[in-house]
C-alpha cells in the first residue's frame, strides 16, 4: 500500500477527473485553499474528515479508515446544465487508481447543487495494514553475581 493514504486518494481523484474531462476541455483542479484567481469551470477537492478505527479481533496492525471528501464544481455563470453534467460525470469516481496501481472503490457518492455551485460528496472506506516496527531481540543473556559479605564483622 501507499504511505500517505489521504494524499494518494486526492491525487487519484484528480487523475481520474483529468481522464474524465480530457475530451471536454480544460478544467483546472485545485486542492488547497488558494482560490483567489479561480479559472472557471474548475474543480476544488477538499477533505471533509477522516476516521481510523482499530479492527477488533485482529492483530494490532489492522485498521478501518473512512475518508470523506467533497469536490466542489464551478461552472461559468453558474450554468445549471453544466453543473448537472459535472455531477453525472463525477459518479465515475466510484473507482479510482492509486500510484501503486491498486484500485479503491467509493462507499458512498452523492451530490447537491446549491447557489450555482456543485457539491459532490464521496466516502472511501479502506482496510489498512500498518507495518510493525520490529525491535531487535536479545539472543542469550547470562547473569552472574555473588553476595557481598558484611564488612562490619
């Protein structure tokens, strides 16, 4: 698996959007809060929240992660037809590919259009196996000693 799950998923989403829109024109994708010189139409990917839970009954290395993401879509002049097309296309994000070529599937996808802006919500649930930091074990250990006599006698 990959090292930074959150960054990998964001990059996987961005890569898939680029593929989905390669024939539909240029749609910039933003992933940070620097939205001042926004080029419309575009997408903004934001992590809403994440959660990690240890799996009961398994060794200490196994976790269930939940990552909730919103993709905000902006159209020129808040065109509702374009926003509807964006939402239909973004449902293709059900499956994304990470940099190590593994694929993950979204658990939940839904959208809403509000005030001329598309809000597309995705939840990814992942089963994570973390590496254990192995410690060097001592092979043999011997201890010898003797009782010190009382010097007052």
